[in-house]
C-alpha cells in the first residue's frame, strides 16, 4: 500500500510540474490574435475588390470604345452627306455656268440684232419734223392741243419719265393700237427729263414733247381730249434753279428764283490755249498746258458756283449745258443732294444775254412722229 501510494504521489508530482511548466510558458495576447485574423481577411477581400474594380474599368473602357465607334460612324455619315452635297453643288454650278454661257450668247445675238435694227431704223422710220418751243410758244401749242375733241375717246396722252418706255406703261391691248413706227421712234428718244406723247389713234395727231423739267410720274389717259394739265402745271411752277453753261475759257452762271428772270448772273472768263494740231513733243506739252488752263478755269467756275449755293440754299435743280467732258467734271464737284439736268444745246455765251440763256434752257422740244 505504501508503494502504491508512493507511485501515485510521483505521478501527481509530475503532473503538477508539467502544469507549472506550461503555466510558466509565455502566452500570446488574445487581442493580437484577433488583429492578425482581421488582417488576413482584409487582404483576402482586398484582392477580390481589386479584380472587380479592374473588370468595371474594362467595362467602362469598352463602353467608351462603343461610344467612339458610334461617333465615328455618325461623323462618317455626315461627311458622306457633305461630300454628296458638294458634288451636287459642283454639278449645279457647272449646269448654271453652262446656262449662263448660253444666255450670254443669246444676249449677244439679240444685242447684235437690235443694233442691226437700230442701224436700219434711220432708213425705215424718220421723224416728220422737230421743233424747239420757247416758253411762250409751248403755251400756245398746248392751247391748240386742248382744242381738239374726239367724241369716240380716241385721244391718247402718255407721260413717260426718264428711262421708262411706252411698253412699261401701256397694256398689250392698248399698245397694239399704236403703230410700230410710232413706238420705234419713241424708243429712240430717251431725254433726261422724260417726254409726253400726244397720239390720236387715227394718226391725225402724233407727236412727243420733251419738257424742260422732269416728268415726275408715269401715267396714260385715253379720252375725248388730250390731258395737258400736268404738263402745264410743271411749266407754270416757280423753280429755284441754277443754270450753268460750261465751255473752256468762258462759262455762264445764272440763278433764277422764279424761272422767269435771273436774279444773279455771271460770266466767268479765263485764258485757255486753243487746240494744237501739230504732233510730237510740242503737241503733248501744249496739250498739258491747255489742260492746266482748263482746270484753272473750272476752279474759278466752281468758286462762283459755291458762292451762289451758299447764298441760296433752297435750290430745286441745276440745269447744265455745254462741253460734255467739262459738265462731267463740274458734276463731280456739286453737292449730291441737288438734282442735275443736262440739256444738249449749242449756246455760245459770249453772243447771247442771260435772258436768251433762260429762254433756251426752259424751252420744250417737239417731235412729230
């Protein structure tokens, strides 16, 4: 019994020593173990999350590529449409140019035909006569016209402003009642102040009157008498006018406030060399000196004109006559707001008075058709 007890005590002693040994060994902190576990799981799930992000990025890039492809196709479609429009535009332009060339050829052909016809007109159709009517003579003339009566209403009066033809005013039916000769002769006339046609459809009377002042509006009257009232009113109106007769070396300037007598008049003279008939260097030098003389004369004329314009601001019109080239030079220097009427006359200012000048520029021209 004693031996058995000794063995049991030995076993207990060994177990006690083992337990003490185990207890004496260092132990790992529970908190540290927990952190390690968390770290492991975090690493594991982090790898899974990165893969998913990569897949999402791939999906996004694929979507972007698809969008770019759609944009590319849209741009290509637009480009194809523009190319088609460009080709069509080029084709349309070529067709338009071809048509234009055809029309130009046609216009040239018609122009040549018209010029040919105009060249033939003097031989085929001529005015029965022409006449210049002074202010007093034109009133007597209109009085005679007013005495004509046609119960059937066959008397035609047409007012044509500058640049307006008979065909622009009359309808086709009425135009067909006027003879070709009358229409052709009227088309040859293109006065700057327009004209008035007095025409009996039976051709007892057929003539045109070019007034000294512009016809302001187109109109026609077919009745038992001629319509002369608008023309008479324009002739009786008091126009404030400046009259210029321009020639190299000698020019006339006159201002009239009532179209009856000049309130102011001036004769501007300058020394201008006569034209040179010889050739060579001498002629060129002479012509240059002559041009300088003319320029100096125009300066003197414009100085006098500007003085009249300053003193008389409300001028209705300026009537000019004389040398064509000098008239153009004076026109360039005149104010743009003034109406300018150019009348072809052969007045020589050194041989006539201011009264004669005014009578001449206010005269009417009568054409018998």
